[in-house]
C-alpha cells in the first residue's frame, strides 16, 4: 500500500495495487506518480477528475524485483531491477528502450543529464550510459556491492555507498568519464540512502542511523537513530524526513552549526 501525506502529517490518500513491498515511488509531475515493487511490477498512477490518483498502467517489464526508479523528464522515467536490466518507459507505459546493464542486481539508477545516466550494482561496478539507444560511456569497479547513489550536479560529483558502510566520491569529466576522489567510512553496515543538500550530505543505513556530513572534508555534524534500519530519507528545506523498517517516519532538523 502507498500512503500520501500532507506537510502537517495528515493522510490524504491510500493507493493499493502492488502484491508485495513497494520499494520506490517517484513523482513525474503533480499529476503522475510511478511506483515499483518486490512483486516485479511498475504502476503508473494519474490523477483523475476527482483529484484522486488512479492506476492507469500496471507493467511487468522485469523478470524479478524492481528495485528503483528515476525521473528522466516529464514524459519518461527509468527502472532498474534484480534482473540487471534498465528500462526506459514513457508515462503511458510504453517501453522506449532496455539494456542488460549489470550481471547482478542494480540497486540504483541516477540521471546525470538529459541523455546520460549512471547505474550501480551488486557486482560493485558503477557504469555510465548514453541514452537513445543505450551505449556505455565508462565504468569503474569500486569493490563491494554498491547500494546507494546521489549526484551533486553543481560539482559533477557522484557519491556511492556500499554494503560495508563506505561512501566513495567520484568526479565526472565533461564527457562523463569517471575518476575516484576519496573513500570515507560513514556507517558500520550497509548504506541504503544518500541525499545531498548544498554543502551537506545525509546518509542512512542498516546500523539504524541517519548521519549528516559536511562534504569538504567529510566531517560528521549530526546523527540520530531509528529502531531498525533506515530505508530512505529526503531533505525538506533544513529538515530531514527519514523512513525506517521500524514503521516510523521521523522529522529532524540537524544542527548544521
């Protein structure tokens, strides 16, 4: 089930359609949502005349779990899964392109420009792809399986997290070739999420913590904990909203002084 909340914590709407855990949700516009699930499906939700979201497409384009989504533009999005496949799909449910990008699970896909994306996988590789049609630009073996990724567009930096709790910072050249800048040990266990805001990075993982870091150099400035591992988080202005397998959503304003 998907639940939609307002900024005051009031539930607005519930959406039912998947048969197993929902692993990612992205807004394409204020009228369109995309969700993916452990059941191997992708659902496109669009607002109807009653201003409630309705299921308009229920897609089965992966052979197993769909792990993550990324908005490409207002007309299309990307999906990646445990089958190692990346799909480009339009908001009407049409498959625009597909590639076997990794030999193992792809944990995240990130849009770097209108026509360039990055993927990370259980194989420990980050790969950079040109769209239309898919063509590999560069790749780098980082080491342990990679599970989280965030792009700092201003600095052309990508931050990737792995199952051992390390964040690796990567830089892109003008033609999107990869160079490694540094590693930093951020958590004791798997990192599930990395989100940037200005000079700061927030990370969350299986050690049940959310940590906030100054980017340059990587220095921890705040931390708070859940009772189970942290699955996702977002920045809303100066506040962090985090979600955990303990079933709770927490709202915290980190001390950035």
